[in-house]
C-alpha cells in the first residue's frame, strides 16, 4: 500500500510478548491482497451508493500488521497486537524501538518501550480517530493528553503539528471501519 500508517494507528498497539509463530503469513498475505485490491479500485467506488464490506478476524489482522504492514511502513514497531471488542472498543499493545539516528530529539530512556492503550475508534468519510481511555508506557499510567503534548513537542520542522486526537486518513479506498468481538470490518 502506498500510504504510511498514521501515528494514531502506531499508538493503537499492545505488546503481549508473543513469538513470531503467533502470526500466520498466509493470513497476512490474504489481508494484504484484499486491501491492495480495494486501494486499486477506490476510484470506481466513489460514486457507489451502497458500501461493500470485508471482515477479518483479529488473528488475521494482527498477522497482517506484524508480518507485512509494520515491517514495511513502521519498522520501529517490533510487535503489534490489537484486541477488538463490540462497539469499536479496541485495546492495543506494542513493543517499540526508536533508533537514535532517526529520532535524535527523543531521550535515550524513551527509545525502547512498551505501550498499552484502550479506547474507541470513530470513523467516517475515509478518516478515523482513536479516543484513548487509558494509556500505559512501560506499565506506568499516563494521561493521554500528556502523551499528546509530548508528541507535539517532538514535531520539530513541521509547519502544521498533528495531535493524537486528530482525524487521520484510513488506508486507500477504505471509507469506514467498525469492530465487533475479535473482528474488524472495512467498508469501501
């Protein structure tokens, strides 16, 4: 896929310490093929009155994120796991390594960390946002607003700074996202 994952998705992750065997490359390839197909035909769907949808299991989507998406677009994420619940509730964990040469302004003590969060996703008109209810970094609870301030402080060189509470573009061709227990559905 041609677009980079928005940082908000980067923060939607939850590290569980699982091994690489947890993820199925065949499931990941299936998800990747379908999402690439949707991205290629997105210009044909803009005029559609009725949305089509495709659903993936939590395992399929986590396999895709860990074996295809993250290595390609956000290699700083060593491990990415989301848990999906009813009414767009999401819990996420991640193990993140930030290399000094790429992130020179980030303090050394914050270059390797785990992130845990829970909240709700909202989506409409090809965009989404994630409203965090709880946030832990290395098992220590933080206010999501504090993380947002920190995120803004490290955005030097940008004319328009992003907030973690902003709306971000979904993957190409995806108009809306919903979740149920252990299932994610993309509307296109």
